[in-house]
């Protein structure tokens, strides 16, 4: 089929959405849709929305106001532009989106985008098509593999969804309501997808899932697998040189995952393991199902298995009932773990979640003060972690051209962006770089002679 129609997808939020947006483009490609970066030229505009941040739905409605102008502009030129809303806001709002924004032609949830061709055909005939059911069929079975050209255009590092949904029900979080129950893909299907990506030149695979280490897909022997065993299976795929996974829950760290960090050198020594709070009282109110001590024990076990492992986390400050003493516990946890980086947020109520109805909501000023103190501390830790890399060699997967001529940007094993001067044909290679300068967010270096060892990637260099 010829690529005559144009598709623009705007993706918000997490990597799961970025992955889903690629899959939507892959499904529509055989139907003649080619992607465009210019929404005004598109025949189909899809907003792939995220519900996790505050006032997410309101932001989508105001974006739809802007999209309406594009649609009107296209109509003036005699073109029909279809508008779709996908993702978690679509799942949560459903019909309401069509009611409030009649400019929208189709609404579909994260579990329904495999039906996109049929939904689109309906939207061309009738107005306001909505599909937010949790279907019985497996959407992954209906997905199209990307073409080698599409994979190449997306770069040498790729995400692969292995698990979706969440059964944890942390009291602040909307994910269990928008993404549904935990479900895992079979190992064989994931291995096949990764093989295809590696054949097209992808060198780094990040396995993603809302709760990725709750992974329990069918193994090659027909029995439920674990994330650790899946990582072992993927480590053998030719061409794959780096593996990562995100986002993990402390409760689901098991022996096989610890063993994977011990046994697989290509599993990168960087782990995003959200804790949310350092106070047991708040962890219980959040329904996190782990204590501070449990979390610290996991960190210790992981470091025992892979001494150069660096950690990052998510934190929420100002959860209902959080006292100054509770917040101090969070600060002391950060000091104790020594993160390489972390995300932190002010608690904000999500309608429909238990915490939204809890008493003792914290005043905005207290939340803001706690957040800035925590962020300053995290930034100090991050700078210190980066500074430890100065004068060391690190392996860098070269990903793309940098901002300045002749410069390439890649990632260190610890996910730090590294800028260095190198020929553009080396994109896709893992090189050894001597780190000469470090900033709060990036490292700067130069290509080290071939054969230079990466001794710096050791516990003594990285222990923060
Ligand atoms: N308020 C503030 N932060 C939240 N997060 C999730 N829900 C909320 C909320 N209601 C944060 C958590 C989670 C990250 C993705 O977003 O820290 O790990
Ligand atoms: Fe949300 Fe908690 Fe599930 Fe993470 S584990 S997606 S924070 S409910």
C-alpha cells in the first residue's frame, strides 16, 4: 500500500506510552499512513495521553482546543482531519471526551489500540467512536512488527513492553484503574520481538512495564517465568549488548532478579526502584506493602550481587498525614542510599483514589518547602555521583548527533548522557570514553584508545 495519508502522534507521559505510540504507527503503516512531525499536515492526529500528573484531563481538553483550530484549518483547505484521543486519559474519561470536545472522532484506551484500523474505519463513517473496554483478546497478538526502516529511524536503544497493568493499588495512584490488572507477555514473543529489533541494529533494550518485575509471562517450558529468567533468555540474543528494565516495585524483587544482576554483565548497573517515602507510617498509608527496612535490605542484596549498581527512585512529599518527622525519614533514607538521581513530586490528589479522600491533606506551602529541600539534596547526590566519573573511563552507547558539530551523544551504563567528539558513523557502537568534565545532568569526554579497560565501573569508584 502506498503511504499517502499522514499520521501525527503526540505522546505524553511514560515510556509505555512512547512504546504504544510506535505500535500505533506500525499498525497504521500497512494502511498507508506515514508519520509526520507537523500536526497541521496530518490526516489523523492522535494524542496519546497520560493520567499520572495533576489535572491531566484538563490539560488534554485545552490541547484539544488547539487541535480543533488545526482541524478547522484543514477543513478550510478541503481536507478532512480525524482526531483521536488514546492512552490513560481516554481510558478514564471515555465518552466524556466526545461530550466535552466534539472535535474528537475516536477515543480508545491503552488496551484497544490494536483495533485502530477498524475504529478508524468506523470513525470515517460515524461520529464519536469510543472503545475503552478491556478486551478478552491479547492486543499484542494483533500488533504488526515495525519495518526495519522504522526501527532504524527510532534509534539504537529501544523499549519493549513485557508487562502491563498493576495490582498493587498504592493509595495515591491511578494506574491500576487506567491500565487494569497485571498481565505479562510470553517469553517466546518477547524474544522474537527483541531478535527483530537487534537484526535492525538496536543495541540496547529496555524492558518496560508499570510493574515490570511482577513479570510472570509463560516461559519457554510452558511454566510462568520471572523477570530474572526473561533477562537471561534475552542476554543470548545476538546483537543485544545492553539490557535494562523499568519500573520495578520493591515487593517484587526476587532471587532470580538478584541473580540476573550478578550473572549478566550486559544487564546495566542502574536500577530505578521507587520507594516513595522513607517513613514506615506513610509507606503503610500509601499501601506500599514494604517497610523502609525491607527496601534497604533489597538495596543491600542488589549491591551484594553487583557492587557497582547505582540506584534511582521516585518520591512523593506531602502525602496526607505526612508530618515533619515523616519527611525527615525520607531525607535520611536519601542520605543512607545515596542515589545517582531521583524524581520527586508533591502529592496531589487523583479523583477516585483512596488517598484523595483521606483527612489531613498537607498545605501547599509545606509541600513546596519539602519538595525543594528534597530536590536540592537529590541534586547534590547526583552531582557527586557524576563527579566520581571524572578522570575515569566508561563505556558509552553512541545514540545520536549532539548539539554541536562533530559531537555525538550517548549513554553511560548509569544512564548519564555523555557528550563526546566522534565520527557520525560510529552511532550504534559501544565505545570507551575518558570522562573529562561532569555537570549536574551530563558527562563530557573523549574517545579512549581501543582496548582501554573500564576499571572505573567498579564498586570503589561508584559507591556514593
Ligand atoms: N501525586 C504525586 N505523585 C504521584 N505519582 C503517582 N501518583 C501521584 C500522585 N497522586 C508519582 C509516583 C510514581 C511516579 C510515576 O509518579 O512517585 O512513582
Ligand atoms: Fe501505581 Fe503503586 Fe502500581 Fe506503581 S505500584 S503503578 S505507584 S499503584
